C-alpha cells in the first residue's frame, strides 16, 4: 500500500475516522445492553445444542466444551460418575481467558466469561432429552445451531471461550481466520472419541463440526478481506473517503484509459475488511456517483493492515 504523505490531508482523515469510529464503534449503554442480550441468546443456543442434540447421541463439540463433554461422557460410561458440566468446563477455560484478558481485550474477555458461565450452567440445567434421533439431522442442524450461536456471540463482542480465545489470538497476530485451524486440531479429540465411544458417533461429529465451522465463516467476516478497484475522476477524494471510514490506505494509479471509450480516468486500489465493505462502498458512491467499483475476495494480505482492536 502506498504510504499517505504527512500533512493537513492526513490530519483531516484522522479526524474524520475518529468521528466515524466514535459514532459506530464506541460502546454506550444501548450497545452494552444489546451485547448482553446477544451473549444470553447465543449461550442458550450453545447449551441447547449440547444438551438436546449432542449428549443424547454420544457426540461432542469442538474445543474445550467438547473436551468437557467427552470427559463427562467417559466418566459416566466407565466409572458411573456423573460430573456436572460446569465443574469441567470452567476450570478448562481459566488459562485461555487469562490470555484473552491480556492480549485481546478486557470487555471481550468479560463478556466471554459470562457466556462460559451461562453455557456451563444451562447445559447442566437442560435435561438431555433426545428430540431428534436421526444422526444426519443431528449433525447438520446441530452444526447450524452451534455455528449460529457462536457467530452471535462473536458479533456481540464475545466468544464461547476456550479455543475461540486461542483462535482469535492467532487471528489478531497473523491477520487470518483461525477457525479452520481449530477444526483440524479437533481431529485428535475425535480420534479419542472413536476409540473409546465408537466410530459412528465420531464420524457424525466430523460432519457436525464441519457444518458449524462453515456457518461461522459465513456469518462472522471480521478477518475476511475485500479488494476494491475503483475507476473514478476524483481519485484523491475517493481515497480520502475510504480512509475516513475504514482507516485503510489506498494506491492511486493515474491516467488509466478505457479501452472502449478511450476516456482517461484514475484507478484507486484498496483492501478493506469485509465487515466494512458496505460502509466503504456507500461513501465511495457518495463521493463520486459515477465511480465504477469492482470488488474481489482477497485470500491474504501481507504487510501493514489496520485491524480494529477488541475492547
């Protein structure tokens, strides 16, 4: 990306972004209340998935919650001991929560801890009644329900804890989605499940976890990036408008010629987060209504890329 020159223009852009961030990102009472509601609903979705779909069918979920379900299942099956879910889940999440508090964000960690406690308590409170016996339906709809619940937590500024903390930590450090890496890491736990409980539940668990991962990737796009190619007559104004709402720089290619019309215009090239795309396109079209905007998916970006931090 082209470095912006220091001067009055940069000061104006920084002020514009600060005002935009204040209106759209800073948390107030209303935003905090919305986040709490999202955490409660998302946590209830996770607990319902565990108790009504997974536990009755000897399936587990991803991460530390899955490990807690596996330990609970094994202790009940082989030792006849029924250990409450929260006695396993909460201690497992202590170390990842400490990492999150230090490196990710205090507010994010607090909301996530609330979710962990809610999921742990609700999972024990909801009786494991098998509402669906078809394993394909359990795998598909369980994955959808879990993925939607985790996505809601993430959009509310929280997570389900455990490997989510670790995944987001690496996503911040590397600038890429870490949920697919966590999916691969869970293979070891599924192998243990296959050896101790049975191959069939383990195979259905793979389908369930794959579905949940795809749902998260579909609805949570914080780490997905989009490349913009903008043909315009006002390149400097368009570049400044992009930076004013996203804090991402641009590169300007001067005097590009249209092959059909022979008209000379300018190309503004920029990469933004997918979550910012609608706002960026809206302000670009507001700056130059005649601008031609081409949007493509970026697999990865190397170099400096501004990522709005967690709070």
